[in-house]
C-alpha cells in the first residue's frame, strides 16, 4: 500500500520503538503534525523552544539509553536546534533530529524559512541526511537510528523537504541495515587485553579513570567487578559520574579542574592509568605535558580517534567498554596469579593520607546558605535515588562534587559543550521517561533563564520536575574567575537587581514556587517540594561569595590546586561590580 | 612530513564537504586534493596531500576512517606507490627563447596542447620532482598561467616480501 512521506515517517518511528518525541510545529511540517493530531501510539511533547525540544530528547536519551527524537520546522526551527545537537555531539548522546525543509524544488533559492541545516550541522552531527525522494525515507530513518545508537553514539539529523512529506511511496521497513563504510569495532583485541591484565597485576599504583563510555556501553556492572577483583581505585570524569558508585570505598570521586585533591594526586603519582571510555579532555588533564608523568597508560575506547589524540598511550584497546571489560575480568580471573593485594598496601595508605589532607569540604558552620549544604541535603533526602540534571557553572560543579551518584544514568549534565539552559529541558525529558522518579534540575540563576520557558512544558504535561536554583545573583562561575584572576573586576557578571522573582515566575506558569533565605529553611523547602506532585521552583538564596574548590587554574598541572583554606580572609568584602 | 593519502568514499551528496570540513575544522592542512569517480560510479577516490608529524597524520587517518561515508583510507606514503600530477603551463617566450621552450617540452615529454603567435601551452605529467624541475627551467621564459590537477597516487602491485 502506498503511503505519504508523513505516514512513512510516523510508521518508521513506531517500528523503531519510539514512544515519545519532542517538537515544535511550523509551515513545512504541517502535514506531519496533522497526522500527530490523531496519533495514539506516538506522543509529541510540545516544548516552548526548539532548543528545549532537543535538550529534552537528550535528557530522555541519557536517562534511558535510547535515542531521543525531536521534530521541528525548517529555517529558524532548524537553526534553533543547533546548540542542542552540538551539546549531544560533544557528549556522545544518541539523538535523531528531524527538521522540515522547504520543498526540493525551492532548495537553494533562499526560499522563505530556508536554512541549509545539513550544511550547518555537518560538523556537529555524527551524520546527517537530506531526503530527496520519498522512497528513500524508511531506509534513511532506519540508518539514522542505527548510526545514532551504535559505535560511539551521537546525534543524527534528517532534513525532510515538504514535498517528500506529501508524496507517496510503498512502505518497506528494512529488517536490518548494513552500511559498508560504517563498521565500529566492538570486540577488543584479546592479546592486548591479556597484556593489559598483566600490566595491571604488576602495577604498584594503578588507577582507573572511568568516563561517559562506561555509561553509554552499559558497563557499570562490569566496571565494578573489574575494580573489585583487582582492588584498583576509581576516579571518574564528569561524564563518568554514576558509572561507578560514588559512595563505593574504591571511589575517589571526580578528577580534573574541580576534581578531588586525592583523585588528582593519584593520577599524578600513579604508575598505571587504566582509562576507560574517556577522551582526556583538557578539563581532565590540565597542563598536558605535566599530566600523569609517572604512569603508563592503558586506554580502552570504542573510538580509535580518541586514542593518542592528546596523550600518549602505551596500550590501546579499541572496542566496546562492556565487552572489553567482560573479557578482561575473565582473563584476570583465569590467568592472572600475581599477588597484588600485598604490593598495593602502600598505595592504599597513600590514598587515605591524601583524603585526610584535603577532604571535600566547605564551611558547614556558616549561618548563610552554602550551596554545598543544599546539595548534600538533596542527596540525603532523596537517599541518592533521584535523577539529577544540572545547568552549567558553579551549580553544576557543586552538584558533581557533593551528591554521590551510585547508579548510571542518574546524572544528566552538559559536559563537553557546557551548555547553560540544558538542565530544565533535560529534566523534563527524563521525567517523561520515568514519571515516578524524582527528577531534579540543579540550576543557577543565570542558566535557568536560558530555557525558563520550558516550565510551561513541564506544567502542561504534568511532569513534576523540581528545580533547585542556587541563586547567587551572579554568573557565578565567571565571577569566580574574575575574583581569582581579574582583580575582582566583575565585568557583566552581576545579575543582582535584575534576577527575577523565581517564586512569582513559577506561579505565573501555574507551577509552585518556594524560597529559602535562611539555612534553617533549606530542608523544609526541599521536603515540601519533594512532596508536591507538580513542578516546583525552589529559590535558594545562597552566599554569593562561595566558590568552587578545589580548583586547578587554567594551564596548571592537575595537582597544582587552589584550596578554600588558602583564601586570604579579607576583613570585609566589598562588592565592586562593574556596570 | 608529507603524506599522500588515498581515500575511497561513497559518491554521495556532500561527501567532499565532509572531508574538507574535517580538515578545516581540526586545523589540518591540505596541500592538494583531487577527486574522481572510480570504475564503480558509486565510489570516488580522493587523493589528499597533507603534512604533519606522525601524531597528526595518525589522527588524520583515524578521523577520515571515522567519517561514515569513508570506505577505506590508505596512506600511500607507507607503501611502494606511483604518484602523478599533471600541469598545464602557458608561456609567452621572447622570440629567441621559443626554440628552447620547445626543446625543454620535448626533454620533459611534454605536449604542446595549444599555441598562438605569442604563447605555447604545454601539458606535462609526472611526479612532483619532474614537474618542479620543469617549472624552474621554464620560469625565466615567462610563465603566464599555470594550472595543476593535484596529485593522484596508486599502489604498486609489489612482490610480497617473505
Ligand atoms: C550558553 C552559554 N553561554 C555562556 C556560558 C559561559 N558560562 C559558563 S558558567 C556561566 C555562569 C552561569 O551562571 P549561573 O547559571 O548563575 O550559574 P552559577 O555559576 O552562578 O552557579 C557562564 C556565563 C556557557 N557555559 N553557556
Ligand atoms: Mg548564578
């Protein structure tokens, strides 16, 4: 039976198992939206901005592991998706973004609402398609999901001209796809894995660095087994949080610019780094020439380009993290006889000493609301069982440092791109996937204003996301750099008088708004919010002077950290904001 | 060091821009690039001349392989191979140099593909060294225009070393 392109699109999405998509209508996608009007199996969530739609699809994907889907119109609708797509690309998140396009006849004519979105997104998608013929549509969709979900995952864009949505073709859904030029390597080389196992057994100061690849390959269980049988401590990149339990005794927490002192020290002192599903981002390595000077490096990653991209690697293993670790664990179990427990005692002692020297801490006795206190209380009250999304800035770093992520896919945060405005729509996406889970966006007063309109999406769809705004009346992270490196010249980072009343904003959107201005109000506000089955904005008026510590200044080695204790106590801090 | 990389790609819309975008986006340089269909019209060969240390060239090879439309990447520099480039040079020699131009063309197995009362256009094919030598000799004669194809390369069908 012949079907229109619009029908083929929706049928294909159903065949792919899609239940939800996020989107925004417009002229060239009218035919598709018309079909969605009576659609029972597919639910489109109307966001209030296309950027929100893509971040929501991204949050959905991070929380579930399945590709998120967004559908938008041509021109401005399509260009509004770019930040969302780039965010997903940097963090290897599977997305299928469908953009309407002007009719094929008009492409290249500067037609009304035409944008060359395939050209614009070429560098920030894993792949993209322009569908010129309706008979290619089903296969294109199959390929798009295949590419997005396999290998190193990533966003794929399908540009769909209006005439393709109305012309007809037979619907053939392919059972499988084979793209001859796309063959990711999944199985790690057994010889290399065996070599690695023996290196690990011999090492005196081994350390695992776990990245986002552990989560995308669903390898948390294998990683835990690997760490436990070898007794090797684990530090995580920001993307790797939740890939190994943060409260495990082998966990050293996050490493890098705002990582723990003991994780960074361990890297610098280690004689063997086992890097798993991570890509040595500059926020992780600090000064690259001074990174891990004493260590041999084993690097496991599905993407060969990640290996030896910016650090030397002594033993590369290209493959899917889960499969490589499964083989590794077996090899270690069957073949490796070295008595490592004895050899490592000194290492464990050293790590404990570093933990004592600079534990993760803050001024717990302060009268004002310290942001870290809010995060710790969120962790306590949720028993670590929430899904946490974040915005970007200090709020994100405190959320990474002071909440312990024990399970994968409970931490949704824009790592590679650092996109302010990511958290609220991402939380909405995750809440849609898990209606009964507590989903919290830990936000800053600046970032939340970048996609604040999505509160409407949460309200109307009865998605009870909670937003904890750490309100410092500043673009805090930038202010922190200005304080430390620009003589407190707060050029254009002070939001003060212009920060809106978030309680009133929440109410204006028919959500609930709560505020805490005193430390004693923090827990009651959290408890109240968590008990409400509606979206809530919590406005925590925090100490604006608080900074994220420890910190590796730009260009320094990662063990050259600044600490809170070193701060010179100024008699009275005067706010010198530049207007 | 200089590398000649041969890339087999799906002959699809946008593939050239994916390859060139990879080079510009990551700051690798392209010294020359030539593209053409293979016997199979669905597949094209791109011959790219680039330079960089081993570290960069390893990345270039891997990044090319990562592109979805790339079927195969061969770094010709690591193989015994034949390289050719074609140039067309328009010279306008003085009367007394005309004979010398023709003699040089002959020595270099060039062909005169066009001539006018004031100019000769000479086509020469060869490897880089030959072409450079030819250009150097012609330079004093007055080169008016100069076009080149960019390199193409093919591996020799060698006897495998035991
Ligand atoms: C879209 C975008 N623009 C600019 C930046 C640069 N930036 C990083 S953190 C930050 C301040 C964020 O302020 P706020 O949301 O209040 O968070 P805080 O650091 O105060 O917790 C800015 C401007 C960014 N990351 N993303
Ligand atoms: Mg702020």
